[in-house]
C-alpha cells in the first residue's frame, strides 16, 4: 500500500458527461501528479500540482482540468467525455517539488459508454 | 526527444532464469531513470532507480545497467520467480523544479514454473 488513495475505484458514464476523480496524497507529500494509462498510449503524464499550484503540464486535453486544495487532496475533472477517454487514471504523490520518488495510488478505471 | 523506447513488449522466462528488459532514450537532459513494477489492478510501484553518473545499481535480485554513451539502460531480474510476473516500465525524468516523468511503453513479464 503506497499510502495514496483514489476514489472512486470504478466509474462508468456516458459520452458527453462530466466526472470528478479524487486523490489524497501520502501524508506529508506536497506534490500530486495525474497520469492516464490506456492500452494504446501507455502511461501518460497529465499534470502536476505542488502545494496548491500547478507546476507542470503534460498531454492534458482542454476538456480536462485539475486542482489541488489547501488540504493537499487533488481532483481531476473530465468533461464532455468521449469513448477514447476510457482509461485508468492514476494519481501519484511525492514529498517535495524536486523529489524523484513518486508513489502511485491504485487508480480509477473510467469507462465511457 | 522526450520518448523512452522499451523492449521487448512481452517476455516469458522460466523460473530461476534471468529477465532482461531494455530501454533507450534520446534526450541527454534526462538525469534520473527509475523502473516501476505494476501488478494487474494496481498502480505502478517504484522498484529501483539510477542516475547517469553510475553504471550499475543492484538491489537484491534487481540490477539496473546504465550505458550513458549509448543512451541505454536495462533491468536485469536474476533468479526470476513467478511472483515477479508483472508489467515493468522504465522511465526518465529531468531535474528542473518539477518531475515530469516520461514512461516507456511497458514490458509484460511472465515467469513460468
């Protein structure tokens, strides 16, 4: 158990809908990262927050947004969902902004029908 | 330039054998190379990592070999066990105030008795 929690574990929704995925980092970790894992694209970095501020952006679509709250938990919002958004979404956390070791949560499996 | 190429895509090894997974990168700015292990239904877990000033790092049965001039690195699993059956991802990142990690495409390892 990495200490990173993610909810929900599974999510099934229809095209065009909006969903929110939630992540709580390990105790003491200030950085949160979001990744998308799909069969054809592998593990793709989406976005990083550090202590409430966005620090890095990867291959994140404009339909997706994230934020990190004062208690350090983070939410990833996915809107106008398409079939191709079906994937595993992982959250990871690390101690500081320059910390190399990232600890991954168990993921949220999103299915868009 | 941000890609990390990983091979093979899948690997079957007999119990007690050596599993070898290879990765190559282009961006010479990468300065941290972790390997992650992922079991079905779980998030990736950091296994072992190396920096480019070291040619080899060993932790138990897991060894990373690093060839800076060739821009290649590999994971060796000695005395492979059925419990090692998982998907392995190599990765690379650049120090710079944030940790945007680029992952390889993954290798599914099956260790047969």
